[in-house]
C-alpha cells in the first residue's frame, strides 16, 4: 500500500513526462527555466514565509548537510578504489552517489508522503543541499580544475536563493505579504510539484544505460541503501527528530541528482555513465523508497 499510495503517483507523473518527451520531442529548456526561475522560487518563498525558520534549525540542517556530504564522499572514494575504478570514473562514481535528487524527486515525494506540514522543512533541505550541488559537484566534475567559489557565486544568482533571502527578510521584519500576492505565489508554488516530476521524466527519456553493471550496482547500493542509514544516524546525532527527521531521511534517500550530469558534460567526466546511474537509481528507487517509507510511516 505504501508504494501504491505514495510512490505510484510519483512514477505516474514521471511516466507522463517520459511519454510527453517521447511523443512530441519538446525542448526541455523552457519548462526547466520556468521551474527554476518562477515556480520553484514561488514555492520556496511561500513556504518559508508561512512557516518561518528558526536560526537553530537552519544551523542543524547546514551541519547535517556538511556531515552527510563528507561521509558519503568518503564512502564513494573507498568504494571506487575497492572496485579498481580509474580516476575519472571514480569522480563520476562520487557524483552519482553523493548527490541526490533533492528537488525534482525529493520535494514532491515528501509532499505526497507527509502532506503540507512537511513542506517548510523539505524546502529548507532543498535550499541547503543545493550548495554542494553547485560547488562541490562542479569541483569534482572538473577534477579540481574549477574553483568552488565560482560555483557558489553562480548559485547565489539563482532565484531560489533570492526567494530564500527575501523570505528571511520579510519574516525578520515582521511584514505581512498581501493576500492576493500570497495566493498567486502559492498557486505558482503548487504548480512546481508536478512540474518537477514531469521535467525529471523528460530527462530520463533521453538517458540510456551504458557501462559495466558492477559500478552501477555499487552506486545504486550506496545511493539508495547506505544513504538512508547515514541520514538516520546523523539526524539522531544532531537532535533532528519527529517529522523533520523523517523528511530529512526520505529526501536524502532519493536517486542520483540530475544537475551533476550537466557538469559531467561540460568537463567530460563520464557523462554517459552518470546518465546511466541516474536512470538506474530512479527505477530502483521504487523498491528502496518503499522500504524506507515503511519504516518512516
């Protein structure tokens, strides 16, 4: 019943994106830009204004992110060396296992699993985990040739972070957003939930499985099997409990992130292999996340 009630709707919307892409071959860029520059910032702003973030909670989430990325990176490096992977494939292996689809997949999944009360913390995780996606991931894909600050600078230009800062400013000053603006932004934010899944489906339709099965299986095991256990241990250590702990575990147990694929294409870091890992982990997540949800619900 967990799969039918929570994950099946997710996969149905992803499937709609796959069919849409296969039938009409539309350009992915307009939808992605609308999600990035309009719908998702609206979701972030309305969620953070409606439920202001406590500074202590923000600090715990940031520390959780740093420890999580560091631990997963160490495990990925150890796994890559045990598998005898070359330097470039080890970097691709790390990108596929450390970064998770915290946005396209994670936001809708958490919403379907835990409802509207989970949205503020889910959005906060989404914002914080975009930092390593845009700094560490670029540095790894470039083989250390790119400065992390360049990625952070580009990240700070994204409207998601502008929306975050604006929401923090509004709540700190005690301003009340006019009802018509709040309703309009709220509707735009709601649109981002299915839109992100449709975009993911369109991206998956264009991916193909290639590469040796051993490293792909190992990447899937780390991303979908070890990650939930690590998230549970770290959240318990940091005092993140209740609904917030469940959200953190579920959202960081999602398949490999899509964004590092763009960096892999740019820097020539095994892009076909990374695309394969995204496809494999997304398909297998139907099983792994059913197990995770059975323990969380």
